[in-house]
C-alpha cells in the first residue's frame, strides 16, 4: 500500500491517504502491481480516533473489525500496550506484510506503529507543527510536509500537497485521495 499521512497544529490534525494498493519494489525491471481500492485507507473509529494503514489491506480490515473502543487519556501508553497486543494477535492469526504500518491520530497527537516489530514513533516536529507519513510515498510526502509547515500552509492544503507531490514522483501513489480532520 502506498501513502497515509497526517499533519497537525497544537489543536487538531488532518489525515490523508490515496486509494492505491501496491505490491512489489518499484525497482527498475520490477514494476509494482497496483490496484485501486474502494475502501479508504483512513477511517474514524467510534471513539473519534483516525486510523490509517499502509502495507497490508488485510491488517486494515482486521483493525476496522477488532479495534478497541475508547482510548484512554494517555494515548501513547495505550498504543504501546493494548494496541500493540492487538497487532501481535492479528499477526499470529493472519498473513500480514512485513512492511505494514499503522498511523493513529487523535486531536493534535500523531503516532506511527510498525506492525512487524511493534515500535511506536511519534510524529516529526517542525515550526510548531507535527507530521507523519507512512507507505511507499512517504519520502516525497515528508519533503512536501516540511515545506508546507515552513511556509505556514493550512493543514488541509499541506496534506493535499503532500499526496499530490508523492503521486507525481512515485508510481505507487495515485489519486483519488481521502481526507479526514480530527473532530
């Protein structure tokens, strides 16, 4: 899967994702296999969290079905404990790609959880804003997000520009794009 991202100020976040599923390396002579999905790669849970998955459509399907209800006040601790345990359980019963990653957004908080080793990473910080990108297009998205933050671009435009930049430079990122702001 290709690109999921979020950008935040001190109050709220905007998440965005493409709808392309890609497998393969994209290296010369080994073209990726790409498919469009009708299912968004970002969604809102019943408790208002925004989740996004790259690297495994099956992981996204399992999380949409099994994700725990309310998140406690300490989001980071909950992700490291309960959500990491859920990812471990899913990995034990399902075939999940080694590249699968989960993006979790609540208000201005953004975290990335790697499914293969359950390592939690907080969002990058620059010029008073936070941002994170996962998937094959993340390198292009990071460059665009850094520039957008530096120039004071709105969160919505920063997310859109990052997805557009990645789709210009990576065959594994393509429109249409979905966007979700935090509530």
